[in-house]
C-alpha cells in the first residue's frame, strides 16, 4: 500500500514542480537590467536557502548526517545540477527563446533512454504514446519561432535536458537516499562560479527582489519538488509530468505582462496538456485498480 501512496505523492510533487518552474519566463520579463549571469548567481542564494530550510526542518540535529548520506553520487549530482544551470544561462544567451524551450522540452526522450538503459525500466506503450504526442505538441507550440541559426547556443542548451535526464535517473536509482542536500550544494556551486565571472556585481533593488523571489519560489521549490518526487517515479514518466512547465509558461506571460501567445502555441500547449493529463489519469486508475484487487 505504501508503494502506491508514494507513487501518488511523487506524481503530485512533479506536477507541482512543473507549475512553479513555469513562472520563470514571466519573472525574467519583469527584470529590468540584471544580466543573465547575475540572475542565475543571485537567485542561487535563495535557491539554496529553500533547500537548507527543508533539510533543517526534516533532519534537525541529524542535518550533518543527511549531507554525509548523499555520498559520492550526491556530489556528482551537485555538479550535474550546477552545470545544468550554467549551460542554461550560456545557451539562452546564444540562441532564441523558442529554440531553447523546444530543445529543453526533449527531456522526456533523454529520460526514456536513461530509464531503459541504466535503470532497466520497462517503458509501457501508453507512456511512449504520451511522450510522442507531447513532443508533437511541443513542436507545434514553437514551430513559428524555431530557427537554424545560433547553432552554438542550440548545442549548449542541449546539455540541459541531458543533465535533467541524468538527475532523474540518479535520484530514482537510489530512492532511499534523500538528495536534497545536493540541491543545496549545487546552488552554492553556481553562486561561486557566477561571482567569479560576473564583471559587475551591482543590481537594482527591484531586480534583486525579483531574482531572490525567483530563486525561492520558482527554481527553489521547483527543483526541491523534482528531487523529492523523482525518487518514486521512473525518469521517463517524471520528465513527462514536468512538461506542464512549457505549457503554462505562455499563459503566465499572457496574464502577467500581456504577452499574447499565438493560436498555434495555444494549440500545441493543449495537445501536450491532453497527453499528459491522459497518462496521469490512467496512472491513477491503474493504482486504484491494484489497490482494489489487493483489498479483495
């Protein structure tokens, strides 16, 4: 019974993660002058703070032990998360937003390969259909903004979904280990890297407030929930549920700053949402049927 409750809990965490991460585009648009590296570096302060609060609240006096328990894999995960943030910044600086979001949305494909080859997970037909259908929806969403220019940025941004697949695979491979301390350490890593290469530390009060809020609310809670939820959900399904992010992102930009999305983008988002919702409902029905069978 506990296994099924954990699966539901993990799914809800991943859906919530996609919800929080989806506010990134809107929050970045509210920033006036801060550079992309300033945003990434300063948001790491509250990003790590959120993770630390969770760790202290959960482990209290056992906090040092929680950091020790992550072991070598936890340190590797720290670097994966840290470099993923850095790849994101440099990739976004060298390609279009449409290209970047489209490439990052291929996460379920990389996660499916990692899940099959490294974890020996069997990927069901329904999940394959949901991933394929979602990829069609993503392609439709960003078809008008895609371009072949800025190939360097496209190559750099490609490492983001690869790192994401590695993250999901590493966390799911050892569900008994809590890797939230790795999330905290990755924020510290990015902060120090950013401070080492930022030419100018000055930032307006307004931008600083938005960036710190972004670190806590958007990426802080988002990555925290991904790390918690992916312990219980196979990587290929975990990445599928987080596709809620690119679906909701245009909606928040529309509501927040009046950036009206094209109809083709809304159509693509509806397709992605439909496939994710279908797989989600089917998963809960499967869990409920198994519970009923076990009860009788």
